[in-house]
């Protein structure tokens, strides 16, 4: 038996290690999205089914919820945008760019139809069959009686069909303002054109939708929505409050008493902050009332179960309602993507964990920014709540409760929900707070350094520096604070602070201590380590990520951040793991930028960051190391690296290798670790003067982690400058 990588990797400057792969995390030890709020990814469709709701959106995002407030991600195994979803005949069906997916229970998905030239926009069920419609099929539709076996059938529909709905005894479909009807989903006839007509729009989220109220058909598109009893006679129902061509409806949902319409309005002066709007009818579609408005991009994904309606949309916006009239914003209490809704820090509590952060400007009439906390107790699911406090930059638990810091303020709380803000003796923003030896220590810009015994009364301390300080931690014997220009401060008594020695000038953002080693991380992939708690060295890792946090869980260090150039969006997150602070294995993951991390359960970690990122891993993938980390070689003289794994396996393990500069130093494409072996020699052919990174990537089944070593090749007549295999400044 042999463990082998599933796919070869590509060389890219946007990943963690120089020339390292964008590998996936081990399926045995995945980083799971545990924030009950949806991620900041646009959702296009939603439906109800057994156990609650299903929502689909951009980049293959699928979410499930039992109550409309707590959502869990499901992995469909694809990255295509998904536009519609429906449940019937004991199966979920999702449609989108080039494919149709099916699932029995909503957890494991399979591709039932695939054609890159086709875009499937919507799916519904009636007359004992599913009907899926879209564009790129020349008017064809996809039909299925059971959700698993599908047939493509030619019809009289036009090529581009945006929506289909079952109206009790007949299907209706629309292509722009044109409405079609079918009794069986196969034989279609043109009915009428909605008087509004299809109108051009300037935003990408352009959508025409149909819904059935039980007595009327609802068509929405452009800035207008119309209703009809039969698809032939149409009456104007509602108009978005905004200017053409900047405003339009994007979704419609039939309810037992009427319907809900979703749209957004904007004018030339408000293009950057469009206003999402919801309109509700409780009399079958005869009269309509605007029931909600706020800065947001609209809610194309609407669904209902008895007692709950959900509206999801642009940037993961989420609303819930019991009646379609009174709407609630779960979690952070903010829907605008501009809110920067995320977490900056987290801390262990007496019986769980608490993450703290907040949002920016949300709404002129509602929430002008504020704090957000997420918490778990005794292994319970995470819950998220808005708190009456400004956005928090740091949080720590100690003594009788919690302390948090922000823009020139500090606050204390006994439970994480009710906070009391306190004055502090500084005008500078505070970035981090830690508890140790009976004292809270807070650090901030311009060398700000404060202490408190209870989190309420704070005293200024002389920090000996004017550098911005980003993070402070207690290592069991002393406090360590890190910041810009490679600044590292330490103190055993919180009064006398001294500078630790380091040759780094990087901006440091995180620090953590293990049993024998302390680690600091920062910009440009900087990792510093010390085993004497005084002089810090930089291991050779090849890391280029922007690292923002580091933690120790009793066995491993984990450093988190984001890939340079990718920003805070989805897929930008980076995780590096090390057993000793010197040898690091990278695990890029599909998540927004991560800002802080904490050990969890002795073997795992919890990480938080931008765009609601709250992830949990119960363990890490297999770690690897290439030694020496710096190999000095001579042209034409054979040399080697040694690849070592943290674990020994009773199977052969195939490891892929790549050199960033094969003209300087070449390596074989693959090397095999024999079963029962913890290491294997990697031959290196030194060809020309220069340097090259050698990267080794483990198979997907072992976590697909990557590790790197630097090979420096000099002239054949010159003795190598220094040996590798040690920490170097």
C-alpha cells in the first residue's frame, strides 16, 4: 500500500512558502467554519427542506441551518457559483455555473450534470418532476423524477431562462419580461410579456425572479414587481425606492399569506452604499409594504419554514422574520459588507473560549458600529452576539472576569455581554491585552503600556520605546510585547521593561511561548524564535505570508495570517504549524485573512479574523522538515537534504519535490519514504551559482502540508561558508 498525492501542485508567489503549493488541509483534520453566521460570501438561492434551510452561493458555498440563525458549511466538492436550490422527492438539488448537484441529506453532494457551456439559474419541483432552467442550452431544460437521474429535453423556451416556479397545477418560467407556462415542464408555451419590460442595470446582481403566493404569480425584475392571477393579466405591485438604472429587485418568495420581495435602491450620490429593501404582502399580493431597509446589497436568497423566513444575500447578509414584517439581524446585528464584521482576538475562559471584535459603520438609523463577541462553553456550539461597546482590538480573561481594549479605552465584563468602559491614561489606540501573575497588561501605539489588577483601574508604565506595540503575552515567567521595527519588550514585574535582542526590523504582530521556546511572527513571513528568552533568531522557513498571530497548544505552535497580494477575502488565509518553532509546515486554507489564534483541546487550534472568520481544528496534518534548513553547496559537487516526518507510517509515503530554480539546484520530482521510516535523503544536484528553494509537499491524505529549505550554491573551488541545520539570525 502506498500513500500518494492526488494532484501535482503549481508554483505560485501567492502561497506561504516560496514556490510552495496551495495545498488542501487534511480531510482527517480540517479547519471547520464554526461561526453560526454565514461567511462574507454572496448567497444567491435558498430553500426549505427536512431539518430547516439550505442556502447556496458564490464559489460553491452551501450552508445548512435548522433555525435560520445558526448556519453550518457543507462541502460540495466544487467551486462553481451556485444560483438555486430545492428539496423534493427525498433529494436536495442545487444548480449553478456549468453543473447540477444532488444530495440525499445535504451533507455529501454529487455532480449529476456538468457542461461548462451551460449556466443553470433555477430549479423547482411539480407534476412529479424536477425542472431546471438556465442559459447555454438553446431552450432545453433538465428533467428528473427523483433528483438523481436527469435528462435534457428540447423545449420551446428561449435560450436564457432565469426563473421557474410551480404554481400549484402548472409551471411558470420567465426570460426577462417574457413569461411561459407548462403543465409538465416539457411542453412550454408563451403566455405574455410583463408590461414593465426588461431593463438594463449597472450592477452585477441582475436578476429576474418568479414566486407564487397561492393565488397570484409574482414577477420581479428591474425596479418593478408585478402580480398576475394567471400569467396573462398583470398589475404593478411595487417599485424599488431608488433611481434607474441603479435600483432593482433581486428576489421573490411566496408565503402562505402573500409574498416577500427583495431589492436594493441607489442613486448617483449613493452608488457606493446601495440600500437593501424588503417589501411584504400579507393579502396574496394585492398590497405591499416596505418592511426593512438598510445599507446592504440585497437579499436574492429567500426561503421559509413554518414560523421563520430567512433573507440572505450580498456578502453573507442575513435577516430572519417570523411574519415577513418584523425583521431581526442575528449575530453581530449588522448586514452591510462595509462593516468589516470580524474578530481581532480570542481568549480562553473558565469553561470555554471567547472571541472579540466588532463592526464598523452599519446604518445611520441603527448601529453605528460596535462590538461583537462569539463564545462557546464546555464544547457547546458557538454563539455570536452584538455588545454595547466599540469594536474590540484585544481581549483577555483573568482574575474575576474579562478585560478588553480598543481605541484609547479599556473595558471589563463578568460575562462577555455586559461591558463597563473605563478611562485609561493614554490617548493612543490599545491593540492587545494579556493576563498573568495577577495583572492585566495592555499595549498599544507609540509604545503605550498599561497595567491593571482588575481591568477597571489602569496605570501607565514606561515602556522604553515609542514603537507601536501590537501584541502582549504572558509566558509563565514574564510578559513579552512585540511591535514595529522588530521591537520585543519583556518584563517580569510589569514595571521594569527591557528590550530583547533581535536583528529583525519586521513589524511583529504576534507572540507566544511554548515549554522551552518562544515564537514571534510578523510581516513578510517573519518568524523569530528564542530558547533563552533573550536573544531571538530567525529560522529559515521560506515563509512570505503576512503573519498576524501565533499560539502554542501544548504540543505545536500555529501561526496564522494571509497570503500577500490576496487581501482579506476568501481563500487568503494561511496557517503554519511547528513542533519546535524552527521547522514549519504550511497549510493554506479556504478562509478570510486570519488575525489571531489560540490553542484548543491540547491537539487543535481556534483561529479568528476578517469577515466573520471563526475556525476550529481538532488536530493538524502531518508535519515535515527538510534539514539542513540552509544547505551550502558547491557547483558540481553532489549534496543532499534529509526529509523527516513527525510521524512514522506503516506504508510507503510518496512526497512531491520542486525547486524554485532548477538551473541552480535540481531535485527529483518525487521521493518515497519507506514504511516504518521517519526520514529519507533527498539528492540535490548543484548546477550553477545562486540560490533555490526546495519545497516538499506531503500527500493529501497526510494533510498536504509543505516545508522548504534553502540551497545556496557557490563556486566549486570555494568551501561552503557555513553549515546549515541551525537557527540563523
